[in-house]
């Protein structure tokens, strides 16, 4: 069954939503941790796990698929170089999401997402 397999809409059209998640994924891999809303962090975590799994494979096809998600070639090069040693023996669970309270302006639930 495919129950609960969908994605959150994040109150955005498809192209804007994908661009947002892709940019958050690139920022997370580059900076190792970012602060965003909880729902965005959960969706970003899904995309990051896919990209890190591709980086662990390390072949050309995986590199090209990762480049379709993350545009910056320097981030991809860094990810593919460190993924074997950093995530080699881990079968998922590459990120940690920690709730850090509510945003002052609109009381949105904020979270800190970081790579393990």
C-alpha cells in the first residue's frame, strides 16, 4: 500500500516547492546544519537522504542524478568525496531534526536540521 507516501505541499506550487527543497538540501550539505521550519526540515531530510545514498554509490550515473537535485558542482564534489568515509557504515538516518521552539512573528514551529 502506498499510504503516507506523499509529500507536504508547503503552501507552494510544484516548481517553487521543488526549488525550495533543492536549495535547502544544498545549503544543508554545504553548511552542515540549517535552521528552518519543522515541515520544511522533514521534507529536506527526505531529499538529503536520497542524495547521500547516491553519493555512497559513487558512480557516474549517481553523480548525474545528484546534479539534478543540487546545482553547485563544488557541493557535489565535496559530498562524493566524504560520503564513503562519513556515511559508509550507516544505512539511513543521515540527519537529525531538533525542534527549537516557535518563531516570534507567526508562531511557526522551528527546527534545526543537521548532518550526523
